[in-house]
C-alpha cells in the first residue's frame, strides 16, 4: 500500500494537508523529524500514516490522558488496534497490555511520559518491534517552554531502548529557543525540521479593554452566529458565567476538571453535537476535542502566556471559515497576573514542608513508596494541613521537577475484570459453589476475552442482567477476587500521585533553587508579553507571529487594530474630500448652512457639520450667522 491509499482507506481523505506528506516521507526515510504545526493542523496523521505503512508498533508519548483515550478510540473505530497505558492502571494490567504489544498485533501504544520511568515498561519496550517513536506536545521537554514537564527529560532513554528507530517530535507552539532545546534533549541527528506558518488568515484577533465583560460577551454571542468557547480563570467562574448567559437566553454549559467524568463526557458531547451552543470552561477544556466549526473563542481573563493563548484561541475556525478570537481584559487582570507570579514560586522551605506533609498524609515511612501510585485529593490535603491551594500546587510542580513525585490529571478508568484461573478450575468452582454459578455464566457471556486480558465492565449492566442490586454485584466480584479466581479493579476518577523515589527526610531532600529562579524569570517574561499583546496598537496577528519568530509577517487586515486603522484612514480621506468640496462651493458665492450641506457630495450629515465646525475654528471659513463665506 502507499501512504495515499492508507489515507483514503482509513481516514477517507483524498489528499494530505500542507506539510503532512513531507513530514511522513522524512519519517519513512528514517530521519529524526521535528514538526511545528499549529493547533488543528493534523499532527496525528503525520505519525499514524507511516506507522500503518511499516510492520511493527508505533509508540506515542503524550502528557494528555484525554487526548490519548480519544485517539485510541478513534483508531479502534477505524479497525486499527491501539491501546493506552495511563496513570491509575495496576502493574498486572500494564503487564498484560505490554505483552499484547510484544506478542500481539497492536499498532499503536499510547503512553504517558511518567509511565516510561518504570523499569517494567522500559524492559518490555526493549523487546517490541518498534517502527516509529512519536513525541506529542514536544515543547514539554524544554524548561524554556510554557508547559515544561520533567518526565519528558527521560524520553531520550527510548533511543537507548530502540536504537536506530526514527523519532518524530510534534508541537503546536514553540519559540526558536524551545525548538533547539527539543532537538538537543531528544539527541536528534540527521534531522529534518518542518514549520507550518502560525498565520491563521481566517481568524480575526480582537482585544477589548473592558470593565463590563459580561455585557461585551453577550454582545459577541449575539453578533457572531454559531458555536463558541469562553475561557475563564477558575471553576467558580465557569458556573457563574454559564448561568448569566442562560439567563440571557444564550444556551451555555460549564466545564472544569473537577466534574465527574461521565458528566464531563456528556457536556462535551452535547456541545460537539450542537445541543449546547457555548462551553464556558477552564483551560482543562479543548485538548483532544475535535470540533471544526467553532466560530468564536472568548478569553474573559488575560492568559498566562502567548503560547497558551495561541493554542486556545486556535480552536476557533479549524474549518478555515471566518472565526473570531476575542480577548477581554482590564486593569484588574494585570494585577491578577502579577499576583499569580508571586504565588507560583514558593520558597525551598515551603516546598520541603509540602513534601513532609505528603508523607504524613499517605502515612508513608521513610525509605518506602517508590513506584507507589495513590489517589490524591489536593483539596482535602490542603484543608488537613491548612495550606494555601495555589502555593501547594506549585510546590508539587517543583517536587515533580526534582523527580520525587508525579501528579497526574484526573484519570477516569472504568471497572475492569480479568479471570486468572483456567476454565476447568473455574467450572469446578461453579459446581462446588452454586451460589456464584449464574453470576459467572453471565460474566462469561457478557465479556469476550476475559481470560486473556482485563475487560471493561459496568456493574450497573451486570446488575440488570443478573436481577441483582449493584452493591451485590460488587460483593460478588470482590468475593471471586478473594477466591483468587479473578482480578477486579473498580472504577476510578481521581488524580493520581506517584512516588518516583522512596520517601526521604528533609536533610536529603534536594530542591534546585536556581531552577526556581529561572522559571520565575521566564514566567515574568511571558506575562509581560501577554500584557504587551493586549495593550500595544500593533496588528494582533503580526505580534503573535513575531513572538513565534516569524519576523517578516505582514499585517492581517482583519484584527481590531487593522480595522481601526482602516476606519481612521477612511475617515481622514472623507474629511479631506469634504473640505475640498466646501472650499470650492464657497469660492463661488456665499451660502446658507442648508445650501452648503446639500452641496457637499461626500460623507454623511454628521461628518459634513463636523468638518464645517473645524474649518470655522481654524479660521479657514467665516460666517455672518446667516451665510458662510471664505
């Protein structure tokens, strides 16, 4: 098969988007490749198509669990075998999935960078027939990037596990400094670099300095037809803004990471299908959500970086039709950003204190905990030890940077079951324990492959099929686990905290103070760039493109700055024409005001009267009170 046949057969497209084909050929030629493609540019096809062409498995590293799960489901829908290994899975389940990658016909293994730190995972990858390593969100490897993630620093170890296999690094946002850092950290050699321009010709960037943001938001929603996203600073705001929009008859829902996963999924589906018009969300919304016809994205607060803003605003107009990226801000927003700068960098002592509290929270002995994953409720943790939530979260980030822990996003995993005994032994148990017989038969009928690997199960479905209460189903599964007949992993929907190293005492806890100072300086530069973008009357698109090292960018002609300039130029032209008309008319004879106004051929009445007043003030024309003359 050719890459075009694969594209057509599995994705239904007749041709590639710009740069996709060149990137695919680079990968197929065995070259390390870095692709810089804006949000919605079709990055995933750049590794999925070549991986389908060659025998073996493609390892895809991504920090975004929602995106991984979404891509795995999309591939499965196309008949392509893919799996994801994410936080919250136990060693036994991971073991079975990795076995399937070595001995089965899995084409794509999606894995988080944290999981790659495990000796178990690294040893099994060594024995896989890998055809490509794809690193998504590659900017996370750079400490100069806006979303640095320490586990990414270990991705170069994949090269030792699979020498000679090409690496494709993909990102939507990176400055020149970050691009060079990615290549260096991934040990690129014989590499190719592809950059798609960050210019979005169909996207009109608009900034308003606005005290009454809700009124302006309602005006945007009323004047721009179609679906929209509104980004706000915190969870409380999502609910309040959605409520106010609904009161105005504008269909809106709210979304944040604290919602139960089934509810989040329903809200996403309703919005994607058009049942909800506007999604009001924190920045937890958007990754992996492919909706091409978003007509506007509104930021109700200043973002923390232009990288984040470009990516979030870029979710508008992916269908290449006219769309708007609107930023609303005021003096209070600038104050909030500077306050965030202060809160984001706790002292070394504060970080050590948080680490000490963590050990007590989980009742973990010194020297214990390596590799241990635990459900973590940060709200409960802060409440118990009377800690400030924002400073605590930032302390946890620096503990991650120094590789003591990893804190994942909320992870939804359905309940899973695998029968771990043989069929004969199971049959014998059914005869000896008839109370479980009917339940085991229902289990076997309902879920194929249950002897070979963990299968997702729904206790509520089993409850209906067996005519039992859900609590009874759970007890049955727990009992069968006690009899060592199966493994039962209940559903989870909590963030996971993993100890990378055994717990250490304070004297042996090293926190890199120099790194904290560097990050603080970088964050300050990023917020200054955001404020400059909002306040300087320079073409918004040109400012963004300059930030991403496209220094020769032309003005866009459609942002608020460009449109104001056009209006100003037009106004000046009209005023000049009216002035010329007036001087010509009065050079011939004296005229009454109504005669003068009706004789002027350009502009409207308001513009004509304004020019007449200006000419009187300047002494260029005179009046008797009844007539006008030169």
